[in-house]
C-alpha cells in the first residue's frame, strides 16, 4: 500500500471529520502504547491486533497510517513530547533558582515523566532501536534535540556566571547517552537503586560538566 485510504469528511455525531480523525488516531496510539510498550511488543504486533485493541477496524487504521512503523514513529515522538513538556515546565518554575536547583528540577521532571509508565521507557529506549534507517534517523534527531536543550540551558547558566563558558555540545551528547542508559537499566531492574538515587547521580554528573574542577577559582600568582 502506497498511501493511506481517504478519510471521510463532513460532520457526524456532532463532531467534525477532523475531530473524529484525531480521536481515532489517539485510540490507535493508546493501543500501541499498550501493545508496543508491554506485550507483545512492536515486532510481534499486527495491524489487525492493534485495530482490535483500539476498538477500530483495519480500514480505519489505513485511513490514519500507512504501516505499523508509522504508528511507532508517532508514538516515539509523543513519548518524547510528554517528557519535553515536563522539563520545559520545570525550567520555567525554576527560572530564578540556583544552578543546583535548576539542574535538579530538570532531571526530576524528566525522570518522573519517563518512568511514570514503564511502557514509555520501552518505547523510548527499546522498541525504537534497530527498526529501520528512518526510525534510527528520528531517534538520533530527538537525541540531538535534547542535546540542544541542555546546551541552551548551559549557555544560560554560563551567561549568569554559574557555569564555565565553553562549547557544551560534545559533553551534552555524552551525557544524554548516560541518561538513556542509566534510566533504561534502572527500569529493567539492573541497577540496585531508587529513582531518587538515579536522579541524584545524573545531577552530580551534569553539575560536574557545568562546573569542572578548578573552574571559578582565582588564578594563582
């Protein structure tokens, strides 16, 4: 199939075609969060199974998506979007706080959002891996977006004199890898620690990047 089926137009049941389409799409994504994020997983899910879980028909599926990969792509972006909204809100609330408070706010918000539902972790860190070049490009693009967010925050803190002035892109890229790996391993039960312990460790790592040893000390002589 080269494209989606044409969706019906017009008002029905007091709702516009666009409203009905958004509802159907939401139901497919909700069902995908359950099937892809729990059992049986993305690779073992069929269009028929997803449609049944959503309480919709396969015809309605093809009115919204071309393939199951399209659903996974949309769900991956949705999960990342939820986490970003939480982080942006936390940053706004901590706008005038100290660097320690701002960094802690970022990661408490991120970790609380992502780990609030184990299915989100599986979508973000497991199911998206190795599916196709297209989804790998999307995954890396989303990672680059998180790097940009950290770099922007680091630049803000440096302008306030609370962090070392430097190019943070390489360090932020390495740090995002640590975040993803540690949260995945914690959620899988491979790390004997509480979520607070995990967040505290990530905060220490980021503060160490922002304020390296010796920075801010008066020059000798």
